[in-house]
């Protein structure tokens, strides 16, 4: 039902170009790319950029049903879809069985997910239901028998009429109206967005059928130390009639080679005469599953799906890899050979993990250069000279001690917040003094380093959890008893 409504909105250009959710070919990645592009353009033109981010709390749970119906009435939505939604979103009651009795409430907002039972082949597990049929094939009543402590949704009216399959039509089902008795209204047909059941097979026993009317194509991809390659081989009457191969970028993945090989094989099979049935054998189940999914976000997989959808004579079958299948092993050997001698192609995009790795590496290099050549934070730099995405697990007390930016007289004197940089005992009020010499912090004392090994001492203390625990105790004691540390 949602696919038909989306198809109508897309075909009538009713959706805003800036909407990236719930649309084919768009996702959060395209939304981010478009936002970054606009920011870059504005900065290049010397303009200010203001980005406002909104999150509507409980958007789906609090959506009013009457608002949906009002929008549908105001749009040019086909009458059968309009009435279907009207019937779906009206007269909904939620009933909860409690020890005090049955509690019933009208549901006027939120997502009625349980109301789509008529599209499912099985009734949800918590319910046992029964359907009553009319002699003309329409559903006249539906009754649910709930188990205890389950919330149930009750409907008491006819709201859909199923028409039988039409074998001569390219569409799987035809939904005339939202209710029975409206056969005279305008009908809108939508193409099926699902492949035929016999187009995809995951049973290895169907891997090879020696029939003259079937053209068998074996695909494979490989990645070795020499490169990344893929191929497909056409087998006719047990004779290798054609073989095609190519290379990808060395940074492409094996999965991309398998998917690209399937794509090239499907293109080849689609150009054959219509009376020929082609069976493509692939030893990668994930590529078949992704290509047979109508909602796939992978660009290559969507192209394969569209070709298979328009060419039902093309079938895709899974064959177990490295299981002694001579034909599949030959395709695998061709793929290995092409990694050394094949011609590269550039139309396949680099995988996202590789791109993320390049960006991460470049970011760390720039960050390291900035950290090394900086003029501030040198005390921390001497302890942590290398940047990293892994957290150091320092808390506030650790940062105060190692940066020496805290309640130390020597630090306060720098900013004219104290008249002296001496401690109350007469020593210089630095962090190292309180960790090794000051009498009031003797409980947390550590061995004092030689002056020329002071920096190495700080590095060892920073990498030792027991030493950091002592430092945290010192900083907390100083913060809670500042009067003891004031100069005389």
C-alpha cells in the first residue's frame, strides 16, 4: 500500500526535492552531501551559514489520522488509494483486557501497524483470527480472538476487496476499490516491484541444467596480491562460447567484484533474443540477495534489479563455491588470471570503508601537524606527542595536574590571581611539588624525579593507573582545603 502511494507521489512530482527519507536512491548520506555542498558554496561566496536541526519528538506516534486523510482529500490521489486509507484509519479501537475488565479506546493518532493484516500471509503470533468470505471473493468480516494481557485492535466493517490474479497482466494484483460495490470508479494500475519467484534460486542442486534452450552464464570475482578482477563465462551446449573479464581498482572489495560481474552478466543476457532463457550462476549469496531486493540502496544492485524486473526470462541461481563444480572453478580461474593481465575499468566506485579510511588518515595527518607546530598546550604535548582517535580516559583531575592549570600558586601568579607563587610551606607551588614534597599530601606522595628526568616522570605517571589515582586524590584534597595551600 505504501509502495503504491509512493509511486503516485513520485510519478506526479509531489515530493520536495529536498526530501531524502523514504525515497529510492536517497538516504541520510545524500542529505549530508547536499548540506555540505550548500555550506561549501556559501562559504566560497563569502556568506554566513546557519544550520538549524529539528527533531520532532514522537513524530510517528503523535501523527493525527485526520491530518493524513485531509491531505489525501486535498491531493490528486487516485480514488481507490484514497478510500483504502480512509477505511484503514477510521473506526479503529484499541482494546486491552485487564483484571478489572475490558478497556476500549478510540485510536485517532499513531501508526496502526497491526491494521495491515490483509497484506500478510499469516496472522501475527499473539492472535488467533478468522476470516469470513463473500461469494464474490471479498472479505466481509474479520474477527480476532486475543490471548490474555495482549492489546488488540478491532475492526467491524468491510474495508478491502481482493481481485483474482490476472495472468496476462504484468501486474501481480489489481485492487479495484477500498470497498466492495464500487467497481465503477476509476482504477489505477501500478507495476509490481517484486521479481518472479522462479527468477531467484538458492538451491545448489539447480546450479547447472544441460538444456539446449537455456544459456548458462557463470560469474566470479577475485582479489589477489596482483589486483582485483572479475569475469563471466557463457556456456552453450557444454561449449565455452564467450568470456568477458575486467579489472577494478586495487582498493575495491571482493563483494564489489562479485556484484559487478553479476551486473555485466545481466546486461549481456538482456541483449540476447527474447526466446532465449538465460540462467546466471553466482557463488556469492549476498550479491544475489542484495540484487533481488527492491529496496536496496546499493546503486549497482538497483541496476541489476531493474534489468531482472523487465526481463523475467533471466534467472539467477546460487552455486556453492569451491565445491568441485568444474564450470564455476573455471570462472574462478579466469577471475584470478585477469587480476594480472586484465584491462581496468573505472566506473565502479570505491567502497565507503576505504574512503572513510583515506579521510581518517588525512584528518589525522593534518591534526598531527597542527598539534606538533602549535604554540599552546605544550605541557600536554610533551606527554602525549601523537594524536589518536582513542580516548586517554583522563578525567578532570588528570587534566588539571598534567596541564598545571589549576589551584596552584605558580599558575595563579601568572594570571595575577595571587601575589606569590610560593606554597604555604615555602616551596614553589607547582603540581610536582604537591605530588612529591608537600607535607599535607604525604599520603599520595611519589618518588621525586631528578630535574633532567622530570618530563619522563610525567609520561610514566600518565600511563600508570595507580599513579593517576594518587594524582586525583591530591587535586581533590587541594580543591577542598585551599586555605592550607595559601602562601604565608
